[in-house]
C-alpha cells in the first residue's frame, strides 16, 4: 500500500511539474526574446551566425557590442575562441552601429563608441575591456554590460535611426569616450561648446557609389575637459577635426562614482543635417528610460501580432526569439526629410530620391518563408518593401536578388520573381505593379551586370530548357530548378494582371523545365550537358558543383509549384514517399571535393543526426511538408515536430546553421503555427501540426486566425481531426485568402497517427500539374 501511495504521489508531482512549466499567457513578448540566440558561431560551424541586434523592428540602424576586430564579419561571438583574432579573450572593443545582414556579407556604414577610464586608450585592441556574460543583459530594445577593465556599465536603447547611451562611470580624473569612424576613409569633428561630435564613415564590404557615407551626430550631456582627434594609431592633440583613412575622436572629463553620462546618437545616409533631424525627431527631449519604454512597446506591438499560449518555457522563448529575427531584416534605408516626406539615398546612383527603400536580405533564402510571413502578418510593411523594390529597379536597372545595400554578387536564382508575385497575388495593392512586372520580365530574360543579378545562363535556359553542366557555369542544376519556379511565379502574376495569353503561356511552359533535369535511373535531379546527356560521373552526395550549398538529395525536391509533377516523374506516390523516407534513413555521407574542404553547411548536416536532411541550409527546408502531397500527412507531423524539438532552442547555439535574415526563423514560426508556404506564389499553406495549445494571429484587417489544439503535448503531436469554423475539414492545406477572412481552426491531437485523414487526392495541396488553368495540363 505504501509503495502504491508513493507511486501515485510521484505521478502527481511529475504531472504538476509538467503543468507548472506550461506558459498560459504572454504579456510582454519582447522579454521572452533572447537576442543572443545563434551567436555562438564561427566560420567553420554556424549555430546561427547572428549577433545581438539592439534595434526596433526593421530599424535603419542596429547596435551591437563588438567583440571581433574591425572589419570582421564575426563582430560579436558568444564564445571568444570562435572569433577570428580574438586571442580567446572575452573582450568588447566598442559598441557598434551596424547594418550587417550576415557575417558572410559583412557590414556597411559602421562606426563605434567606447567608454574607457584611466590611461587614454583609443586603439581597438588597447581600449578593449574584459566582460562576462554573467554581467550582460540583452533584450531587443535594451543592452547592458559591465566593462571590467574600465569599471564602467554601458547601456543602449534604440530607435529606428537613433539611439541613447547611458554610461555609468567610476570615480576617475580620466574618463573618456572614444569614437571610432573606422578605416577605408572617415571623418570626425568635435564641437566642445555644443558637447557634440559629428563624423562619417565610408566603410563598406560591397560595391557602393563613390560618395557613400554614413553621417553621424553625437551629443553628450557633459562638458569636455579634453578633446582630441586621432588617425590610425596616432593621437592628434592640437586639432578638433580629422579626415583620414582611419579617423576618430576622444573626449574626456572627470567623473564621480556612479555618475551617469548620456549620449544621444543618430545617423543618416543623406547628410549631417538629416542626421540631426533624425535625432531631433526620434529622441526629442526623451530621457533614456523614455526611449527604452518606446522601444519595448514597439517590440511588444510587433511581436504581439501572434500570441501563443500553452507551450513550455523553452518553446515560448524559442518562438519569440525566432520572431525577433524574422522582423529585423530587411532594414529600412529610407528617412523622413524636413518636409515630412519619405526619401532615401540610392546605393545605385548616389543620389537622394523620394520613396521607400529597404536593404539587407537575400531572396534565395527569404522567398521561401520570410516573405510569406510578412504577407500574412505584416502586409503593410511588405507593401513598403515592394515600393522599395520598384525604386531598386528604377535606379539600378535590375531587381536585387541580394541587397547589401545595393546589388551583391552571391547565390543563384531569380527569386525576386517570387517575392514580387506573391505579394500581389496575396492581396497587396497601392503600388505600381505593372512596372514591377516589367522588371520581372527584364530579369527573367537577361544576364545582369553581376552573375547573381538577372539570370546567368539565360540563353541556354530559354533555348534548351535548362542551364547546361558543361558550359562553365557553376551550380547549373540549382539555377534551372529555381528559374522554373520563378517562371511559374511570373506566369501567375501575368495572369492576374491580364497579360496576353501568348506571354503567360511562355512562362507556364518554362515552369515545367524542372522535368529536363530529372534522371529516371536515380529518381533525382542531375546536371545535364549541352548535348542532352546527363553529366558523368554522378554522385548524389556531392555538394556544390551542379547545386548550391547542397547536393542532389537536397535539391531534387525544389519543384515548389508542382510536387505532383515530381511524384509522377518518380513513379507514383509510394515511390515518392520512399524517396522522402530515404533522406532520413541514409547516413550523412558527403562529397566535399567541389569545395576542396568541408564547408560549414556540410558539417552542420552531419552533426544533427538526421541522415541527409540538412535543415541548416534553405534548399531542403520545405521537404518535410511534402508527405501531404502523397497521402501520408502524419509523417510531416512527426518530422516537423522532430525538427522543431531537435534543431531550435533560444540559446547561443540555438540554430542548426545560418539563420539567414529571418528565413530559418520564419520556418519555425510557420511550423509552430501548424502550416507552411511550400509554394509561396500560390494561395495555399501546407498543413503540419501546431506546436502550442493555442495561437492567435491578429491580422492587419482586424480579423483573427485562432489555432486551438487543447490536447497538444510532447506526445500528442499527431492531428486526429481538424475543424474550420466548427466544420470538419479534411484537406492537407489552408487557403490564404480564406484565412484573411478570419478563422477558428480546432485541432484534435493524439499520440498516434490518424492514417485515415488527408489520404485522398481531393485532400492534397496545389500542384501545377493538377491546376485546371494549366495550359499544358494534357500535354
């Protein structure tokens, strides 16, 4: 009897512990974010390759503590052993204004501020101070750290184009603030009577006009006892102005213990006058805490658009930490002038024009889930982005595929076609879509000034139906597959705009070009030579070569718009499912010979112990949802939950590869809500299973989508039934346009798969091969 009582008591305690860790209401989602998620990374192994961006959503400027040396893309690394040239020291070199989208793209328009005490030290290595993560607080809207060598606490809180610093000093006769405008051409000037420093930096990592500058202005609420400028490693004591390759400024004063010195900082890509205006408009007379409260409210308003409840502490933290990343990029590059009009500096012409502009995203990554998330939750923000793309085209002659801040020559595809088409097809209006459509046609039929702009190999693609393997154009199979989907997106937009049938039929036909690379022998996509023969020898585990940062097993699923067509090529649903299953069954073997070494994406696939599934890079991320097209949706439910549980956590090592400007985070957000945009340019989301017991999406039109799964748990991960507005719903997809009308989705969850739900063809998601409007349906 005693044993039975103890056993029941243990069960009760375990049950209460499980219940206690469930979070049933989130009042301040910003405080659930860990901006350090993904920062424990290095070039050889990415756990996110992020940095703590202290900012407001889509802000023009971010701030971050700088642990890496000037010019390093790894500007903040959680573990100093991972940072190039860090010497293993937990040291901060400065607090940097940054626009960096990723360490691989590096930064543009950066400068830093660093407080020091004692002997005057302005060189980045000399001024660096030891710090500990134990004395570091990172929130999206606030950062604080104790600089041990200087006995200083530095706090930062942001606005879109400005920020406030609050620096708490010790008792010292020699306290300083060092301004570093970085090398590659910079300028500073001190105005002692106004307690003011201005300057500009020209440092960038990509091509920009010769007149590119990030102008900054800094006000300090304490009189200067000393003021110097410096260049390189030389302190210049008899000047207040410096224009040099590497210019900086130092101001100094006496401080009492606990004295707080405040800085107000703003910048502009346009002029010093605009930087002053940005500061006055965004900071006004606000004290530090007032700016902090506004920044926190901005984050709560943005993150509060999706409310989740009934998840574990870790799940809530991970969800909102991913949410934070998904609304950081791309950054606003526009400003508000003295006439309260939107204007922007053009990274193409160097002139200032009216209108919106955004920068800092790669469509190869973000067309997949990030832009669909914006279209669902923040369509008005994406409308601004679409207007910005229009300005990209007008000023540069092309749509960007990677912007940082102008055109960047990286990655493949012409995925601006998806980003532009999806926005209009999902209801965004009020901008010149006809000119944007012309931009799509221009990009789809011409090679651009860079390999990654327009379509490399377009002449071959349009004539042969694929980019050949043997014409000295790398990653040719990946290009072909992505061009085919992009052609589908152009076809759909053209039809919506009433374009001539001859024109839309052309893109519909080209969207089927994926079939030209399918190898019936291996049932995989394979590079093909110009003469029509497949390239030999063929190793489906070879990374790169015909593919981009992946192998054939990763890219063979990249037929986003026509999964049924791919099923037909593979020989039917049963074979298709076996091929999907094989991804997880095979060992994580690889051939890295194309790169001459193991790149970090390969290592990240190998480490997660999920066979050939490489979630750390984007090409295969949609693959888990493809079981829905073959009548086995429970396998999607299982593997999506496995990926969320095993590959994401709100910790410094919390991603399984590069986060990439919100894409990998947006995958998690959609998956946690229970659906995913396999074909962004269609109206459908493919079902998985929700992670939380309840989630509410607050749409911009005032409607709500409520996702209710009260029995959800670690064990109950399978969908037994789904009701849409109290009516049984047996399809494996949800319609975007119907969700916009508001919906209550009630999931009945269980611990065993329901193998009777979603198994008929009438339940399957959209494929171009089953589209009744497909002009080539019977051909």
